[in-house]
């Protein structure tokens, strides 16, 4: 009888503790949201969204970067219009290559209301990563209105042009002492715009006086910027790139950097 009573107490205790454990897990898992509002291209053949998305497994996608995040225990999701409700559910927000009119018949431009929401979200502890593109391939006018809030704006240029398979034209090898380049000797960046800095924004990677990567610890949050989609599937591994390039290692470092700044207790359980 005493044994049964003891077992019952144990079971009751487990039932009482289990919801707390589950709740803690909800709070501790970092949620990474990838934009599909400003970048909203549709595949002409399938009619489905593609290009720089988690579920795009072709060269054009970010499925491999998504796998790096999930391997580190994060949860990946896709974000439509970034209003306060949507951003409240994520810790890291990634914006990639906002559409031009050549990519979408009616692009969703970044507007003042959304800029205010994103700015406040970062100031309160959100982590924003913006991977733009080079001059002809990215909508800079509205994107720069957002980025100017964080002391960074993109120039409408194309650096690191690469002809054919001459991959060395896109090589970067001279790195500062920064966590992004830990253990990395060489990366590939093809056709990138450079970045103007102001305020507290700082350069991460500079070449010939041009800032290719930058960051800003803004309020309680953090902002990372590069003028290229950079680590999409085509140039993550060595499907095309020679073995000497270490984009995957750099992508892992970038992932760790963003996760290190994420405020894990910011996202509330659904």
C-alpha cells in the first residue's frame, strides 16, 4: 500500500513538472525567421515561391544554411509581412535581396511603418541579418531607409565581378580577428555591393577601402550586413567552388555569431 502511494506521488510530481519543462524548452529554443515578404519571387515554371528560402533545395535556396541553424538547436520559420506580432515570435530576422520590379510585378517595398517596427524590435533585443545584393539585382532605395537606422547603407555598385569559372576573382583571404572568420582562410563572395558606415556601425571585412561586411550592436540587439546573398546553396559547399574555399565554415561562424546575440527569453510560446 505504501509502495503504491509512493508510486502515485512520483507520477503526480512528473505530471506537475512536465509542463514546466516543456515551457522552458519553448523559451530556450532560438527561432530564426527568414523573410518572404520583401523577397517574394515566384518560379515561372512551378508558380511557387523560390529563391533564398529555407525550403528551396536547389542552388538558389538557403536549405543548407537552414540545416546549420537546426543542427545547433534553433527552429527555422518563414516570415511574411514583419509586423510587431510576427517579429515577437522570432529571435533572429533575416532579410535577403529585396525585390526589384524586374523580379516582381508588384514588390513589397519596406515602408516607414515597418521600419519603425523593425527598429524597435532590434533595440529591444532582436537580431537582424541583412544580406542584400549588388547594384542591378537589389532594391536599395527602401532597404537603405531601413539600414540607415542602424548606420549602414548600401552603394549601388558591383564589386568582386567573376567571369565564368574564374572563382579566384571572388576570393577574399585577408581577414581581421573577428569571430566570423575563426579558422577561415578563404571565402567566396561573387558580385557584392559595399557599405557606407555612420554612428556606431563598424566594419567587419574591408577590402581596398570598401566595406563588404558590417555590424552594429544597436540597443539590446545586433545587426549584421553584407551586400550579397553570399551563402546560398550554390556557393555554400563545393558543388561548384574549389576545395580551397571555406564558405561553409564561415556560414557556421555567422550562424554562431547571430545565435550568440539572440535573446532566447524574448519569444513567447504559442
